[in-house]
């Protein structure tokens, strides 16, 4: 094997090293919040909505002791917000699932782990987790063959590698068929497996995955692989200097996890009381301070539910039924 050959890897292997290997992007002290803004960082209204969902799940299970599992927990921002917003009388056993080390000052009630807890009863919530499960990339060559795309980690240069066969080829044919030279796709099989494992860890309750994604009828013809650094979109170079991410084939994940409901974040949050509607002008006269607070909240809600922005994220919800009553 030559030095030139050693420089090239599939995108899944290269991304794994870039994000989670020694010195990887997501293991840095600043965490994801140092580079991009998620719904969690946009407004505490998001954590409040998740807390209401958690309470709803507890009610459905007939218990006041419930688990909350934050998958891809970052530095514990959502966990902190949900614990603060949970209603009095609800006992929450909280888990942060994350490869990075436990952040300093995190609520001692949170169990920090690098793997899914098994057999919990409650809510699993994965906000922008699946998009960072590394995947391979495929493209159609000039002869019409579907090949893996290989990348050079040092500079992000690409070349075509071997022909895609076996389970990856089957996944593409079912979920993201490629036909014309130049078409590209991210092979989402690893994400399907990750989501199925998350759902399978529930004894009873609800699992939710929130991500920017697409379905079979609207796949982008050239894929979605990209990078982010310091709040800006950049070329996806898997050298550890930036996030490497791609949109999620949410319908494929749904199928792997046994089904579920797929709605936009706009729909999901409105169902949890986050609407973005402006307060009535009459409030400005009767209680100006309350009007200002309500107006600020409406602005934050509008950002979380905006078309063309965070509101277009997809929520995949899978409920695992179980007997009512029991401990988290």
C-alpha cells in the first residue's frame, strides 16, 4: 500500500476520526455551542416545551417518576433547562448521553454516560444527534456505476473508490436511488441502526429525534454533506477543524425504528404551546412590562418555528407502549 493510498478514506471513517477521535471536533472544551446555534441555544422556550412533553409522557405512563435521556447532550444545556422547567411533583431521572467528558458544574442529578441506558421508562430526546452519526457517501460515475466517495482528511479532496455493494447498495436502492452521473447520496444505514438502538433501549415511553432532514420524495440530488465552524458554513474537511454533517433520511430512520410520526418542528412546538403569536396590544396599556416580556417570548417562539429555519426541522416520534405505573 502506497503513501498516496493511505491518505484516502471513506467519509464515514474519516468523519468518525474528525469528530470523535483524539482531539476531535466534538470533544473540544467549547462544545457544539461554540460553533453553531441549535434550538436549545436559541431560546429557553425549547427546553420548556420538552419539559411539557416529558410531563405528558409521565402522565401517559401513569407515573410521577420518569426518565429523561438527552442523546447527543453537548454540554448539558437541554438537560439543565428541562430539569429547571419540569413541574413540581415530577421526579426526573436524567441521563446525558455524550462522548465528551462530563461538563463542570452540571446538575448532580444527571447521570453522564457515553452509551444509551437500557430499559428506561420515559422520554428519549435526540436533538441534532443523528446528523452527526458518520455516514459514507456514494456517487454515480460516468459509466453509471455507484461508487463510494473517498476523501483526503488533510484538505477534503475527493475521489471515487470501489463500487457500492451489499447492504449499502440495498439501502440506496430502497431509500435514495442514484441513476445519473454526478448524483450523490449519503448512505444513512448507520443512522438507521443508531435510531433503532435508541428506540430499543426504551422499556416504555417515547423517543424523539429532531434534525434537519428529508424524505424519499424530496431527496437532494447531490447530497447535503457540509461543514460548520464558528457559526459559518464551510467546506467539509475531516481534519478535526470543523463540524462535518449531513441531513438525515428521516423516513428511513422511522422504518428502522418500527415506525412513528414525522412532523415539522413548527407543528410539534405548536402542539406543545410554542406558537410565536404576538401578545394583544391591549396588554401594552394594562401591563406594559408584561407586554414587553410576552413580545420577547413571541420573538423567540417565532425563531423556533420559522419557515425556512428552525421550524423546518423534522421531529420523528416513536412511542413504545408499556404497562402503566412503574419506576423510571
